[in-house]
């Protein structure tokens, strides 16, 4: 809870008036009131008991009414996110196929039709349309399970993909316990197919890291990576190299969080060799793997290991390269949120704000619907030198 949440509403009016650099007379003019009226409101002499008046003041101060009320309402998007996660949890917990429940009038989808559904769900996620993806996932899970029962061999890969995109979405929305359930289902469904196991493990890495299981994450990612690794890198297919390299990156991120700099650096270097053979502009197995993706991971690990200045120097170069623009919107915006954290670490709220502004332009949901994004936004907005665009965004979302 922010300290302003504990203030009476009049004091909050005074606080935000000060943040907006308005005098009492200037606010009064915007409201069509007298300076004396504003003064009495701020001192608590005059109560604010009309919703319309509260809305007028919030509009004049360029903040959400919920902020003026001390966030008695949840920040924008929280309710939709929570309700969406619960719908996905219900879909994962229904066991419709296992219990033989009727499918209603919806027919079992062909492999081709299900493939289009899966591709649409992944595209929606990678464009950071998270609430829309939440709407798609419950039916996708049911369809994938039914197609798999009807055609076990051809339907297995698509079932794994349905669980993968579900796990990615839930991790993004901060529902790690449900994401773990989805990725566990993916790993079980994939067992016996080394490509599918490696693909499912890509989602396992972030779930383990966010669950503070960093050493387990490193071990699991390395086991999955070397199981899919070609005997000779030069002879590996782009699909194999993309999965293996992504898993090495996941292992490096876990190792850096655990403070193991030698392992993290070595794994990033190994992944970079594979990325050079794959090249940028591809998205094999929905990994986005290539030289730019590895460089972003290198920057993240450098910052995690304490070399923030060097990380920033590399960050400012990589985001001007062509490979940067070829990455999915979700990937770029999520990285920029991490970059904002690095700028905060070196006490540079101005550039932290610029990173968040860029993230909001690329994929607004990364900040407006993702808990991690809202957390960084709130931290930057509290800085005295935070850009006005950031304080306004935080206020509008109820996180400032």
C-alpha cells in the first residue's frame, strides 16, 4: 500500500495537486470553483460526498477516481485478469475428456482445424493480447484434448502446444501455481517425443525460476537442452538448435539468479554459437531464438550478476538493430520492463521511464495487465525525477 492511501481524500487532492504543479487557484479555475472551496476541501472542512464532484476533480488532476479514493477499487485490469485466470484454472481442472463428459454440439476438431486454433492462440499471446488469449485458452484446451483422444499420434504435438501457450500466458499474468499445472501437463503429454519434451521445457524454465527453484531450473533446462542437442552443432537443424539454444538461455537465466556467473556466461556463449547458425527473424517452436534474443538474455544476466553499466551499454545498442524489430511484441516489451529495472538500479528514473514508455507503445498489456509490469511502473512513478508520462500512466492505472 502506498503512503497516500492512508490520507483523507482532501489531503490526497492536495498531494496530487502538488504533483501536477498546480496552485489552489489554478485547480479552482479548472473546476469552476473558488480558491476558498479548494482550500476547504484540502483541509477537510468541506466533504466530498458527490461522485460527480470526485470525478471532476480526478479529471482536473489527470488521475483515476479510484486513486483519489485511495484505491478502494483495484487497479485497472486486475479484475479482468483475476477472472480470466480463474476461467483457465477451471478449464484445467474440469477433466472433461477423462470423465467422458459430453462435448455438446461442438464436433471434434480435425488436426488441421486444431492447428489453426493453436496458431491463433500463439499469435494472440505473442502480440500481447493477453485478455483475448485468456478467452481463447479454455476452449482450446478442451478441443486439443478431444482431438488427441480421437487421433493420439497426430494430436499429441498440438496438445503439448495448447498446454505450452497456456503456461506462457499464466506465467505472464502472475498465476505461477496454475502455470505449473499447465506445464506439468505439457511435459507428461510430450513424454516419448524428444522435440515435444524440449518445447515443453521452454515453458518449464520460467515457471521454476518464478517459483524460486533456480537450481532445479538450471538442472532441468540443461538436461532438456543436451537431450535435444545435435552431436555436431554445424549439422543441427534450425528446429533443434532453436530449442537447444533457448533451453541453454533459460538455464543461464536461472544460474545468474542463483549468482553462478561462470555457468551463466558459459551457457550464454554456447547459445550464441547456435544462434549464429539460426539467424534472426525466425520463430521455430515459438522461441524467437536468434542472435538478438541471446543478446537480450546476455544483458539480463549481466544485470542480474551486478554489471549494470555494461548491461545498459549493450542494451542501447541492441535495441537499434534490425533483429530487435523482428522479435514478437511480447518479447520486446517484456525485455524493456527488465531494462527499466536495470536503469532504476543505476538511479536513472528518466531512462527507466523511457523504457516503460517504449514497452507501453509496443505492447500496452505488458504494463497494463501484467503484475510485473505494473510493479516496475509503480516503482518508477515514485521517483522524484520520473517522467510525467509515467506518473500519469501510473495514476490512470491506479498503481502510482
